[in-house]
C-alpha cells in the first residue's frame, strides 16, 4: 500500500515484471527509485527482491523493504538498517535470498494481537473500521519515510522520524 502511495505521488505506473513483481522505475529529485511490489505471498518475497536487485544492479544496502511490524504500536513508523527478522517470515525469506540482512527497513507498526489471538490470524485479518480511518495517514508517513531515506540518507531520515 505504501508503494501505491509513492507511485501515485511520483506519477509512476507499476507494470508487470519477469521477477514476479509489479515495478515502476522513477526519479525522486536526482535519485533513481525502483518501486516494486512482489506478487508472491509475503513469506516468499525473497525471490522477487533478489531477482529485482540483480536485474537493476542494486546492492542490498540500497534496498528499502517496507513491512508490517508487530513490535511497534499501530500507526507508528520506524526506520532501521540491518538486523534480524524477529520472526517475520517475509524478512526471513528476503535475508535468506539476498544472503544479507544489510538492507533498510521501513517498519509500519501494527501492534500486538489482542488477547489470545493467533499472530498469523492477526496479521492476515482485514483492518477494523478504526484502523481504516487512520491507515491513510500512516501510509503517507511511511511514504514520507521512504522519500526521506532516498533524499536525505538513512541517518537524517531516522532522526526526522524517530524524534517526532
């Protein structure tokens, strides 16, 4: 959803790519951006990510992965470089496929499941009506974070988004 926001902002049209993803090549100022959404299940996103990295000759440290994060309160956005997968199967697959965990993550908080709800059920459920009201703002903030990383660099983006 964040990629859709970025594509709209930048006037980029996502098109089918042989890497099992929809992709748009665009610019943000003088910075080239490859916007991509794997068409695989989240847990199998490593293949499309590594294939796109090879196709566009992008080093892992220049990849920005946007993902949901249970360990961050809902609607919060955090930026991180490197680290483990923290049980996130999509990140696990990307790390395995890339052979590296040295990439940037824009982590969109979804909070923890209520009560005894299974984590898998929680992350796969539809947004509640309350969540749907705040979601557009959260998506815009996450898109702002990606733009800040691309234009200002990781450290400046972290300072901007973590001090807010």
